[in-house]
C-alpha cells in the first residue's frame, strides 16, 4: 500500500512538472531604434526574457544589454540587426534592417554634425590633376586655360599650398595664412589697395601679403540652391547668370574659400571626406570693364590639410 501511495505521489509530481513546463510561455522579441549620424540607440520590447543577444550586423561583439547604443564605422550602409531573447520558456529572435544615412555636407566639410566642436582644415590641393580657368558663363564654357597640378609653384604662388581654411561645425571659419598671406585676385587687390606680390604671369591672380584672418567669419552650406550672380565673361557686358540646384558656400564678415576677390560665395561641385572641388568666381579684367563683376571661374581642387 505504501509503495502504491509513493508511486502515486511521484506520478502526480511528474504531472505537475510537465504542467508547469507547458505553462511557461515562450519569450517575445521586438525592438525600436533611433539613428543620429552613425550612432544607433536600440530599445528592446520583449516579454518573458532573461538574456539579450544583439548582433549589430557589422562583425562586432554580441551585446547583452537591454537598450544598447552602437556606433557604426560606415555611412550610407544598410545593416541587418538581430535580437535574440532567451527565457525560461525558450528563445525568440527578430531581424530588422537599420540604415545609416550618408554623411551630411556639414559632416564632410567640418568632420562633425552642425553645432558640434569638430573642425577640419582644407587647402588648395598640391597634386590636383588640373587647375582650370573657365569663363563665367552659365555652363562655365568655354575653357580659358587648363594647367597641371602644382602649377601655382611654377608662377611664383607656391605659398598658396601652405594656407588652410578651417571650417568648424559651429559655423565659424578661420583662415590660416601659413605661407604669410593668402591667394587673391589681382584686380581686387589693385582697386582696394590690398598689398600683394603682383600679377602672376598676367593671370589676374596674386598672393595677398600680409594677410590677417577676418575675425568672426562664418559660413553657411546652401543645398539645392538656385544661385544667381551677375557676371561679365567678356569684361564689357554684364548680365545675371543662374545656376539651379547647386550647393554653395556663402560667407559673412570677410570669409571666403580659396581666393579673396569681389565675390565670396562659391559653388561646391563635389565633396568627400578628403577632397572638395569648388567653382570660385574671380574678376580678372581691369577697368574700364565691369569692375567687380567676375569674368572667370576657377575650378579648384581642395584637399584635407594635415
């Protein structure tokens, strides 16, 4: 009788254990996320959990936090993120695609997001493939002259390659005249009494020396803009020319990129982490032409300064 009672109790216990296991629900897994630049904040939305395993899809280590923050190394890339939840009742997984957007123009120009503390220095590229002088027409054609890289050294303007333009994420600009001066338009200097080393090879280009960086200079990035400027390609007749859908850099308080001349706003045709190409307007025709109206556009390559 005792053996029967013991067997009955063991059988009842087994039933209770099985019943308890069946009553333990599986975990559920979901997550939300927010993206700021290349940094993603994840928030798990789960039930019946005891352990988290995040696979961020970039080869990094598995993360076990409930709400991790992860910085990706690349921009403009889609990552497949997997969250696996382990619990008393088993496991569950969820997979989502997370898109890291391309860098903004501000990030490329300054090295950081708007309002931050980062900065990046740019200079006229020494080894640029070309140095183009085009007419200031709606199509920048025809080409006036084409030169190879490092041409400025050959015409006595090699100091230009030493000077840098430091763009800061807070919207300010500092120009560093490391060569003692700055690249400039000869006509601008002549008409405004600005000291310079002379008209280099009759090109209308010069080196302003000495030069002091303008205090409090700022810049703005203007994307998808219809930029209109009055030009005089022949140095005689002037008219308004528009460039639709372009990105420009505009400046205040004496700021400029590359060349100090009558016009400071320039068109940025390309920018990456290490290279920028700009169309910069210059006035190279002396009086009695259209004074201050650009007749040429310099297509200049810039590189990140060390």
